[in-house]
C-alpha cells in the first residue's frame, strides 16, 4: 500500500515584497511510482533612493578663482549625480512585459534570480529552482529531477513534464500581478541603467495582502525601487520596504537578477547524477490509453530512486498496471527497472 512521507518544512520566503509569497508549483497530490510510497510533499503552484554623492570638492577658494572653481564643482556634481528623467515615459506594464521570460531570453542566454531564500535559473530548455531547506530541482523537456526534503526523486506530470510549471517561470524579478498596481513616483537616468521608484498604495496593498504572504497591518504600503537596464528594461535589482502607518518600516528585501550567467553549481550537481546512462531507469505514464486523447510522458532517474506523480489541480488521477485500466497500480515495482504505467482522470 501507500504510506505518507513527512511534509517539507514550509518557510516563508523573504524576497519580493518583504516576505515574498511562496510561489509553489500548482499540484495537489504526489505519489511515488516504482516504490510503495505516497509522497505527501506539498508542491503548489522600497525604496532605496540612489544616494547622490557630491564631488567632494570644496567651493571655498581665493577671490580670483571663485567663479572658475565654482563652475568646476558644478560641472563635476552634474556629471556624477543621477539625473531625474522628467520627460521619460515608462509604464509598469512595459516593465512587466520586458521581464517576461520570453522577452528576457530573446536578449540573453539565461536569467538567474536570487532572493534571501530562493534561487531560480532559466534557459530556453533548462530550469533550476532552489528553495533553501525544502527542495532543489532541475527541469528539462524530458525530465524533472531533484532533491526534495532530503531525498532524490523524479517528477512526472501527466500531460506535459516540461509545461507543468511554466507559469511559475513566466516572469523574473517581480510579482507581475502586484507590480501592475504600483504607481511610479520617479525615474532616474544613470546612463546604462535606470532607477525606477514606485509605491504600492494602501488600497492596492490591502487588495493583494492575502496573496503576497506579508504580515499586513491596516494602512500599510510598500515602497519599491527597480534598477533596470536602460536598453532592455530588464530588472537588475529590486528593493522593497513595507511601511506602516505608525512610521515604522520592515527591513528592506532585495532580489537580484543576473543575465548570461553560467548554470549554478547546484544545477550542475543534479545533472551529474543523471550523466551515467547505465545507472538510469525510465518511468513512463501513458494517459488515456486506447483513446483519441492518448498521450505519453516519461522521466528518468537513478536506479533505486522513485518518481512523484503529480495530479493537475482539480483532477483526480487513477493509475493502473495495464493498458485496459483494470488493475490498479499500488506500488511495489522494482526500482532498478524501467516502469510503464497507465492513467486516466476520473
């Protein structure tokens, strides 16, 4: 039979919006294939004003030099201080669109987002996710594999291994729903980069408080800053501060995004585990066998390791040993051999 596996230690992620909503993968039930276990892992789906530094040159001078040195100081300060781009037209919709994964990968080979407890990396056909203390995984079109609560597993989603978490990877550096509600306060042009300062006003924050995962108080607002690439509007860094009506503030939270970065060490380590083809086995799920809707998905793992079968949200998947779907699959298969199972939705 099946037995439950301990739940991972769910920790709130301190990232976007002070304590960022944990955007987990949208799956409700997990079950191990190739081992008699039912996996209980829950897998669902500021302001930092750029400090203007003066040139440090004293404007005090002797009489004959006063005008000349004053002009020099003024020119130096003008060159070093960021310039407020009064006439620049940028909307939050433009920022959101520019930081969709589709747009970013049109400009860069990869994008790598880092917050205090989470890291995400994406290429056109490769993804990596690391949530400290909970899970670490890689995704490729032909397999999803990772370390979940201390154990290595494959992950199989009927109807599309690669597409199962696409929504989670749709944007980098922002929460696109909340970002759309922010109001732009100021834009600074620093040449190669722009600084964008915004506010998520109390009414807007109140409407989103249940989805942002923050410790909300009435009247709160969030001050945000974005460092953007001037040419692509790609986010390089965000900083956000949750502000309270009593004048106190939470600690700033920062997210950075780098581009054209190499694959992280954690991703390379997981890939290394799958590099020995002689030590791998394949698990295949044939969905709706014998019907017009028949489809097949496979993942591979090391021999001896199990695979989690993920039910799409709102559906109940029945799993069988045979293509006629008459013998329920209840686990117990040899984890050193390939496995084919069959499924249909109730």
